[in-house]
DNA sequence: TTTCCTCCTTAGAATCCTTCTAAATTGTTG
DNA sequence: CAACAATTTAGAAGGATTCTAAGGAGGAAA
C-alpha cells in the first residue's frame, strides 16, 4: 500500500470530481478545486480565488480563474450569486439555500434552506420554466 | 387662468416630487423624472435612460444620469434590481414585488406581490435589521 | 433683481471587473 | 512517442461605472 500525503489525497479527489463533471483535470483546475472544495463552504470572487491561489503557490492566471469558475458553475460544482452589481460572487455550497447580504460590508451570509419558506410561487410564463428561486435578504445596520 | 401645456403639468409634478424627496429640482433631474415616472412602471439601465433622454432632447450627460439614478434610489423614488452581473437595472415600481429573470434574454418581468408568498423568514443576525427581501425567479427556456 | 454661496453638471479620464486574442503549452489517445 | 485538441497565458480590449476639476445654475438674502 503506497504512502500518500494528504495533499495527494485531496488532489485525487479533486481529479475524480473534475472527471465526473467532464472536465480535464489540468494542474490549474485541480489546484483551484482543492482550494475551493477542501474546507467549509464559502463565498468568493474571482479576485479572491486568484489571491488564494497565489498564496498557496498554485501558479494560475487570472483569465484561467475566470474560465474555471464559469466552467465549475456550468458543471454544477459552484453557484453564482447576485449580490452587488458589478461584482460576481461564487458560492461553494450548491445545495438549495438563500442569502443575507450585508449592505454595509458587501458580505454574503448563508441562510439554511428551511429558514425561508415560500408558500406560493407564480406559474412560469408561456415558453419558460422555473430554473431556480433565489432569495436575498438585504441587511442594514441595526440602528438606522 | 394661465394656459398650460401638458408637459408643464408633468414638469410641475416632477418638481414637487423632487422637492418632497429633498432634491433640488434642476433641469436635468426634472427631465429625467418625467421620463421615468410618466407612463407605466418599467425596468431600465443607465444607458437606456441616457438614450431616452437624448431621444426626448433632454440634454444631460451620462455622468448625471448615473448620479441621478442613485440619488433617486437613495430617495426611494426608484429601486435597484439585481439580475445580471455587470449591469445595474432600475425599477420605477418601488412597491413591494418580485421578479422573473429570463436567463436567455436578460429581461426582467414583474411578479405581482401576492403571487409570491413567503411564510417564514429567518431573524436578522445580531446588529442588523432586515431591509428588504428580494426574490428572483430565474427562467430557462421551456424545452430544456 | 442682483449677489453670493452652495450644490449640480459636465466631458473626459480613470478605474474596476471581466472577456477576448493569438500564441504557447499540456493532457490524452492511438 | 506522435499528433491532435483542449487548455492556459499575458496582455490587450471591452463595458459599465465612478472620479476629477472646472464651469454653470438654483435659490436665499439683500
């Protein structure tokens, strides 16, 4: 039984994950997948991930970070969240849930799925079907 | 009794509206307010409004359109809606309602308030209060 | 109405985030 | 290992929005 470092384990898992999604497990994609999916779920921007990669000495260009994030969204590995205009946030939690958005800090915070109960939805207009229902609760500072 | 053209009536209404919101009724703000608030509610971008102003021969710079839109949001005359990353939409309907977002066309469509019923919301985190609850229902093309 | 002061508008540059480009590299398959 | 297609890259390009510094306009008071 070959000895393995933890890093390699993670790398292998990431590889499988990518292959399962139909994405070639390149060095860059594996590295980014490790950063994204090892550890707890969180929200980040492309720049955030680019900085993390640099810190982790994973050599990758910003263009590839953008490409990879979109491919991961496409593949269902990530979700894109709308919070602020002019900046895209990505959520490593792809399960069905909603968000608080702290208007003062620009921070996103998860809301567990069952904390929001939607009792009625309209029918989709002709020719369309409902893809996803996204609830964002904007938060202001308390003493306003 | 002085004779008045319809335009002037609208202009007077817009002036009052601006004054009530604490905004000086400048030529540009009055013009934009007329474009925005005469006629049915709708969604538009800064560029849309800039083009409408040009078409209506209201001389105003793009910078002022942006400034004015934000001031109107601040004053509660408009709402900003999140739909696509990288582009801000403004909604002339400030009443409580939600939106369909057509993923293929980028179009926003209003949902009457009572078509979405939210039965439970989480409490706001410590130090914050809930500002607004925004529901966006993403629509895909039907045959997908 | 004239003055004065402040707020507002402006054109253009600047900035920010994101995508594109064309060339070099890498993964995969035979 | 060769060959091919997919991927990565740096830098340029793009689009939306904000900033800047200067001139212009509202309106309160004289």
